[in-house]
C-alpha cells in the first residue's frame, strides 16, 4: 500500500478506525476474536495507523487493540485519546474532563490497557471549556517529557485553538470529521454543517484546519470518512438496531436519509467510471485533500478492510473531484 508520513514515520496512507469494534454501529455483530484477527490482517496489508480512544466501549477498545498488537507492537502507530469520560455506557453519554489530573491518570490507564510502554499519538478528544487549553495541553506535554507519549494531537478544534496549543508544544495531528458530506474542517463557508452544541467552535466554524495542518507540519486525520457508512451506498433505510448511534443521528432519520441518497448517487457514478467501490471513492476524496491527510475508515469486517485499503491506490481526476465537490449539501446536522 502507498504510504504517507506521520512525524517522520511512514504509515499506510489509509489507517484503521477501531471504534466500531466496541460500540456505535451494528453492535450485535461485535466479535472480539474476529476484531483481533482483523487488526492483524490490517497490519499485514500495511494499514498501520490505528485509531482508538478510552471512551470506545469504556476501555474495551483499547484493550482489544493492545491484545491485537501483542508481539508486533513496532509495526503499528497507535493513537488514543484523553479528555472525554463515559457517563453511561448504554446511552454513550460522555462528559469532558480536560483537567491535568484526568489527563495524567487516563494516560496511565490507557498505557496499561494497550499493554505498551509508550503511546505513539495522544489526542485531546475534545477541548474542555471549563479548563484553559494551556493547562490541559501542558499536562499532555509533560507526558511526552516523561516518555509515556511520543506525539500530541487535537480533535475537533478550530485553527485558533490549534495555534494556541502549538505555541506550547507541537501539534503533530488534528483529527476531525471530514468526508464528502462534512466539510467544516476545510473551512467550508458557513460550514456545511453546524458544530455540535457546546463545541468551542460552535457558531463560527473551525476555519480551514486541513490547511493549518499543512502549514504547521501536522497531519490531518479525517474521522468518519465514510460518513458513518452512509457514503458506501450500503445504508438505504433507517432500520438501525437500538444500540446503533445512527438511529438518533439527524442525517439518518428516514426523510433526511432518503434526501441524502442524492449524495451517494454521485459517489456511485464516479466509482463506476473507475471500476471502484463508493467506499473507495469516499476515502480517495479525503486523500486528495492533501499529502498530509491520513483517513481512518472504521470497520469490523475483513472484506470492508480490504476494500478500504484499496482506496490508497485510487487516483481521482480533476473532473472527479469537481463533481464530488459539488454534491448536494446534506439534510440534517452531523450530531
Ligand atoms: N475524534 C472523534 O471524535 C471521533 C469520532 C468518531 C469516530 N472517530 C474515529 O474515526 C474512525 C472512523 O469513523 P467511523 O467508524 O465513525 O465512521 P466511518 O469510517 O465513516 O464508517 C464506519 C461504518 O462504515 C461501515 N463500512 C466500513 N467500510 C465499509 C465498506 N468498505 N463498505 C461498506 N460499509 C463499510 C462500517 O461497517 P462495519 O462496522 O459493519 O464494518 C461502519 O458501519 C472510528 O473508528 C474512530 O476511531 C473519532
């Protein structure tokens, strides 16, 4: 697989989001043994940039990733996150905690669950408005000085927050939602979608954080690059199981979902021209946003993993990109 560079280290151009192996989508299909095998298959394919976080199953996902990489830890670049605490595993309710005490404690817990001496990339999952960013980021920088963490990243921030953190300790990565139907991170005018309530960026849009990363030596990591599965064309009805996060998501409500299928039609047309799948086109569009972009599509299935890995070899033309850039705006906010 083609590679991209994270902090001087080559990684597969397409990474792997591990969240869905523990919660969020079609949870009845959860299978830990299969997930451990899947992560190993990913490493075999060169999909080495692995993404997890403490809240995904309240520690379950980090434990899974740790189990999977045992014996081949050096082949993986492992990213995990701090700053969000699960309040209710069933409803997935979370609260923010950016206190230095929480940062330090949660890093120790993550190291233990991952079974590793050092976390390659440690993100602040969400900025806590009750704690100065300098305090949270300062505590994270101390973890680097202590050798427990290699690099630091931010998630769902605006360019101004990134700059504030960068002045204290280098920002190696920003991870935010970016896909054909969520372009806020590109500084889409007015934001195609609103930031979710309580976000520091709410109301003004994050600015072009993809460009900020390019200008400041950071990678940009699009999360949910497949639009939580929607852009693959496999989600055509709002018939989710109770535990599925999409059942309560505005874009996946029946009327909105039906309207949003117009976006998928465009993706399918481009895919047909290349003999590719819609998933590959959706991922390749994120890769085309810059050589410093490393998407992390999520799956718990081998056939999807292989499909998604194939996106690294798909070069979209200028005509494809312009067609994809003109897809209709989505119906429904992203949260
Ligand atoms: N920083 C943050 O706040 C944040 C938020 C959300 C996610 N993330 C990270 O980003 C990663 C990816 O995002 P995501 O998992 O939310 O969404 P995603 O990658 O856009 O979509 C995942 C969904 O697409 C399905 N899928 C995957 N590949 C497919 C293919 N080739 N064809 C058809 N369907 C396919 C998966 O099904 P199966 O599950 O059945 O395989 C799953 O339902 C997560 O795993 C997580 O690590 C971070």
